């Protein structure tokens, strides 16, 4: 493969096109890393040094452990974990101090009566209000950025990044909105359709020109992309406002969220709760009524887990549904941008808007509207979910799940008794490790999208990057998967996902199933105290000692974690259904078949179709909406996060 060189300072257009093509096709170019720094490369092993190759590390966020107890279990500058000290810091510095008992109305970020209405609006509500001329674009941008400031400066939630180095970034959000007001005033209201200037938070891994694009790395903290990522471009073209960048772990490679420069992303439900990752910032922003919808991304659970942990609707679409260019991939094929939202209707509205698929949505809706409930067939899986809901979850979860299932049975939905009980990933050839492209993709992002040819991935990895608890770990950076063979790339581009999809679809075809359904989690709660505590004493681990490590992974089912299915194309949905008897929120999960419905083609013929996934699973979205509406009519519906009541906006 050709090595990409950039002789001129900023080859914006060509570089972006190459990266978009690479990300879309699953292709990675070799990129020449910068030569080693003459100065000390490992800041952590050079006491007193703050500069690395002329770049200064940002200050450590206050919601990140103090320097003397930082941990990093792997790498050339590894630091032995001090879990007892970390847990003590967490309890005294964070849990005893937060959340603050201060109403938003008692702060400088107080909302007017109209602004209170705006922060509670769904995307669908907002579009109707803006079309009617009830509010301006500026009004909603001001209201939502006030909410973001309250959540950051009063509650220290760290849902968004770059407060420390670009504190006026909310002003950029408002400026975008004002520009769209001006456009509407000159050209008419339809000129700002179809998103009508709604502010949409972008996941922190997405390249943007007007907000920094560090992908969570401290050493990239002040760097901006030379071009917007492909989906950010679509949002702008749909007349949406980019609402800053949400918090992520470095390179989005953890199932919890936080980093050295931007701190731990805290839960709007309970400060001790893990927000999930890697899209924890986007999910928490939605749950805290800072935005109605936000962009996420999933490689191995990063849309599904945050949706589950924050009690949002989650949409993890099939591969290539949204363009992934400008969002550095961890794997050959698994990475896919998605959404978290407070309603399924907002997911539908956003999807139509950015992809221009209004007609296709109308067709899918009409098809599902023509079905009676008994024609929607729901399957089960002991592999992706649980074998026995009572034995494999908690009493509170088992009861809530049974209540939801009973409502759907009474409403006439058909539940298939035989469950998918095998592992589809055992089908097809062995292609090696799909994560083996992350290093070269990181090099490309730094060199092409950030136009920086002084820093190598190794320097970025070794400075200002640390672990927290057991669920944020950067050990993968040093696991050795830093190159990929042409054979491996070719296998993951076609034969492997095709074989796995065919195996997975055997169940759907045999039993004429539309959706798999199961519990999203098996633990009543997922907390940092237990995640850290399990490393000290297994009895202190997740769910009362049931799991001793990695709560953010262990407490979720395979279908949510994604490691056993993301290689082959399908849609996934998280549906929040309220509180259990334990007082904790709970969600159910759905998975569609792989590939197009009712297709006579073999998977190898559609596995690299880049257009079909935009509409393949639209009928399933409307089936999930039917299920959601049925449950809501019975009182089984999403609950609002605690912080929204504590802050006085509900």
C-alpha cells in the first residue's frame, strides 16, 4: 500500500477524501511516524518535565486522581495501581462532594420560563416549534449551553470536553445558531430544514474544525482537525448545530468514560454510577436534559452500554448506515457511529434528516403499520442475552423484564419459544485480531486529520494517559496488535462477516423472527466503588461481589457488549423501561437480522454494500417504536435522571 505523504501544509480536501474512503472501505494506509523526539519521550518518567517535543500537557482535571496515585498497568512508563488509595480518593473527593445541592435557578445559569421549556423539548417538539416561529435558533442554543455550563461548573459532570482550554466553546454553538437564524430570516424557514438548527453533541472522537479533536488524548488537547468528519458534515448540511465535543476515553477504547485532561464523566443518575463508554459523554448529556439527542459510536458496546447506563434510547445501526470517515477506527470493520436519545421518535427524525431518507422511512412505517402485533415475531437468545432470566440476573431485573414481556404478550406480539443458543462468530475462517488496525489509524488521524507530523502515536500514548479503576484501562495500547496483514484485512472485509451473518441469520430464517429481545444488563447497578473495590477484595466487586472485575463489561449481556457480533451487519436498539423495585433503572435490548430483510442474496453479495444499510433495517425501527409505545401505554417507560429533579428543571 502506498504511504501517504503531505508535502504541503494543509491538503484539506484530498486528505479528507482519502480518509473518508479509507474509513468507509475499512482500508488503512501505512503512515510514516515522526522520528523519536530528542527530548524525553516519556513525560511520566522525567520528573519536572511538562513539555514533550514542544507540546505542553494540559492540566490534570480535578475529577481525576492526584498525581501520586495515578495508575497505568501497562506500557514503558507503567505505574503500579494503588486501588485502596484510589477508592479513598473517589469516596472523599468525589462522592462526599457531589452532586451539589444547588438548584440551577439559584446560579448564574438560571433558566427563564421559556428556556426551561426548551431544555425539556424533544427534537420532534423543537422542529415543530421552530417551524411555527415560536422560538429562535439562538434561544435554544443559549438554553442548552446554559444547561451544559451548570452541569460542568456547578455539578462538575464532565459530559463535554475542552472546558479548560476553550472555555468559550459554548459561544461557538450559539454563533452557529445565530447564523441559521439569519439564514431563515433571509431565505425563509424552510431554508434551515430539516434539523432546524437543533444543537447536536458530537462524540469526542469525531473530527471537527471548530472544536478541538483530541480523541481523548492529553497531548492532542489543543489540536483541531483540518476537515470535519463525514457525519458532522451531514449534520451541518441538514442545518443542525454542532454542540461541542463529548467526553471519551482515549481513542474510545473503554467501556467507561474519562481521561486525564477532561476528567471522569459522571452519571446524572448517581455520581457513583459508571456512565459506560466509550460514548459516556454523549449519553450523559442526553440523560441530563442538556440535549435531546447526541451522536455516539460503537465498536464493542460503546453506543449500547452508555444508553443502558444512562437510561436512554440507543440506536446502533448496521455497518455503513452513517458514514464513519473522520472518526478513527479501532478495528477493520466493527466501528459504527450511532445515536442516544430520550425518545425513539427523535432517533427516527434525526435519521431521516441527515440521510435524506424521508420516503424510505414512510415506506417502512407504512409496512409496519400494516402489520398486526401477532405478525411481529420476537425471538430470544441464551448466547446474546441470558439462559434463565431469574437465575442469571437479579430478582428486581427478572420481575421488571417479566412485566414488560407480559404486556407485549397480552398485546398480541408473538414470542418464539426456541432461542438462538450458538455463537455465530465460530463460523468462517480465522482472520486474526480485528483490532490490529488501531495504531495505523491513530497515526493517520494525527498526521492527516490533525496535520501534525511531529508527534508519533507512541508519544501520544505514553504521555498523560492513565487507567482508572478496572473499567478504564489503556493496556490495549501495549498489547502488540499494531499491524494488520493484507490477508487479515481481506478476510474481515468479506468472508468473515459474510459467514458469521449467514450463521446468525439461520435462526431468523428458521423461526421467521423479526427481532431478538433480552435484558440489557444483569446487575441492578454498576458503580465505580464496586469496580475499584473488586480489585481490593472480590467481595467488594460488582453487584455485591458477583463479579470482581470490569463492572462496565461484566454487568452487561453479550448483545450489549458487542464483542461477539459487531463484525457482521445488523441494527441494535436499547429501550429504557423505567425503574425496578431496587430503585435502579433498567432497559431491554433488541437486535435485528443481519443484512437486508427478505433478501435472496447470500451475505457475501451484500456484506460490502455501502448504500443498502441506510435503509435495510428501517422496518425494525418502527417495530421497536410499536413495542415502545405499547409498553408506555401500560406505564412501562423511560424514567428521568435524578440530577434533573435535584437541579429543579423537572
